[in-house]
């Protein structure tokens, strides 16, 4: 029994009519539903990988471009937490601008809603534990400084889970 929509369509192409409650119609609806679910899962996975790539890129920028951190061989847990908090609050200025521009009694703009949701989501991930490059390891720091932005080379980095409550 085929599961993919394309193979079901090929099989049903020769059929003249489909009865709404027939087995062929049910087969088609199952295959369509499966395709939709696969597309949703694929999109969610891509978004997750994109978010992971975003924070790794931010960490790389901080440890290479900031003069204070560019020569340090490793970082403490407090500095890791500081980097994460700076990452979460990266859009706070724009968010405050949007709040100030909005007239009283008017609904928030789409951009403001998006920024607030993202900030809340990132804060929740930070409280429950964020998987970030382990900058306490000198080897990982060196690899991250030389990282070319490729997703495939992330496997060489050592990651650790950092929570807000860690001390």
C-alpha cells in the first residue's frame, strides 16, 4: 500500500470517479494528510536548526569581534550566561521603539508581536536549558573562532546545556 501522495496519485490517475466514502478516496485523503504532516515536521526542524545556527553565529561574533574576548582561551559559566542574556535582549531597543510608536488603545504591530513572542520563547528555553557551544573548553573556543558558518562542521564543537539557574 503506497503512502506517498505522488504514488497514490499515479495509482488513482486511471480511476474515472472517486466515491467520497470509497477506499480510494480514503487512501488519497490519508496520503494528503501524511504529506501535510511531513511538511510541518520538516519546517519545524528547519526552524530549530536555524535558531541553533543563529546562537552559534552570535557566540562566534562575540568571541572574535569583541576586543575584550578575542584573546581569551576559555570562558566561565557566568560569561556564557551573560552572552545568552545579551542574545535574548538583542532586539529590546527595537521593541521599545515599537511600543513607544504605538498609540494608546491600538493593537500591537505584527513585528512587535513577533519580537515579543521570540523573546518570551528564548527566555523560556534559557530557563529550561539552552544547548550552546561549551566555551569553557579551550578546544571548542579555538574551533568556534575558526568556524566558517557551515552547519555540518558544528558536530566538531562540544556543546553544553546552560540554564539560568546554574551557578
